[in-house]
């Protein structure tokens, strides 16, 4: 299966990059002085960025921080080896603003490693992670986080605009009801994402993201599991960032396929967090996985074209299940 081979090659290349990242980057860029954090009360807003102009996001956060009751604050943007030089050059201006830092990494570390890197560079005792492709939808966004002293707080995200016909938009719109804090709190570790959360720096340093999640997807699910095992509570609140920048259907499908490879590689840890793994287990238990895999291979290309050109969420769900079952077959 061509897609599986490409995804596996991509993951191997990412693993090589991470193994050599600390050697390739100046040693000073990794250095932190843990003693200076003991009494440094304040907020570090940390934004991992890849091929994205996040200047407006930083402007909005900067304005809110300047008027918030904060003893100290900073905004740090770390570019994770972007290949879009236009975006990189647009973001460089961030480093000239008060309380702001822009760090350009020549090599891509990966979604987990870049967040760990940002936490190491942070100056203050509270960390607020926000994805660079989000937008601020509330004038009280920062103040709402400051109102809680919980060790870990997740604010979620909401959909901005109407992008009918876009696969990612249709998928997120269908799940929008589950984004309410009252719903998320019922499964506080399963319904956690790294796109918008606040955490004590001491906790994050003691429990960093798992860098073995180098491909796309599930590093945030794994982190929820990690916090659960450590007995660290997560408070869910309604303080969303806006999701407005939806990739093309083809780009999203490639991400989904890569995430399914990540899911398969980490299936032992994620088995209690994935409906796809649960469904696959049932199919295997009734000895239909060989038949299901064979049927999927017959219709895979046609299904994929249909999803990309005219998204249907039920078909999308069936595609993901079939793709995962076939991955399990190909990887054995």
C-alpha cells in the first residue's frame, strides 16, 4: 500500500531528525536555569509554529496581557523548521515587540518536542500553550485563565466562519457539541488537547510530552493519559480559541492517514482512548478482519476520492477504520 510506505518513510526520517536535533542546534539554545524559576511568578504564552503567520494571534494576546493583572509575562513563538519563508519573515517582527521572543529552528523537531523546547525556554511559573493557527475570540481570554489556579486547565476551541464542503470543518462541526466544558469534564483526560491549555511549569517539566510521538497526531491524547497516570487533575473551562484556518481536504486526509500510523504504533498506550482501536478489536474478535481488510483494499481509492471531493462523515469514519485494519495487516 503506497500510502503506508510513504507514511512509514516519513516517520523514520522524523526520528532521525529528532535524534540529531540537539547536536544540530547550538547547545545554548537548550540551556535553562531552573533556579531562576523558583520565584518567577508570571505567565509564559508559548506558541509552536510551522508554516503559519501568527502575528495577529500574538498582537491580540499582547494587548490582553498588557492590560491583565500579571506581575510578569512573555510570549514566545518557536518556528519548527518551517519551509515557508514568507511565513517565517512575517513572524520575525514578533521578536521586536516588548515581552516577545521569536525563535527560528532550522530543523523540524516535531509537535511534542517543540512544546518541550518551549517549556524549557519559558521564564515564568505558568505556561499557556496555544497553536499558531488559532485566533482569539474573547476579549477576556487571558483573564479567564488567570481566574483559575488549577494545575492544568483546558479551554478547548470553537469553529469560526462557515466552510461548508471542507472535510475538517464538517468533522469539527459535527463534534462541536462535545466541546462544552460540562461535557469534556466528564472524561477530563480523554477530551484533552494541546491546542489551548494552561499548566504549571513545574508539572510540565516533570511530565513533558512524549517525543516518541514524532508523526502527526495523538501526542495530546497520550499527554492526557500521562497526566491521568500521574494523578494530576485537569480542569475544563469554556475559554476557547477560534479554529478558522482549514486545510484542503487532500491535506487533511494525508494528516489523518499519518495519524492512523501513529495510532497503530502506540496502540498499547492508546487502546483505552480510541474508538478505532475498539472497533478493530471487535472485528478481530469475530474473525472478520481479513475480510474487512480485503474489502477495504478493493474500494480504498474510490472511497478516498469521494471523501476528498464530496465529504461524507460516515464514509470518512469507515475509511479510517478500514485504513487502520489494513495498517495492522501491513505492519505485521
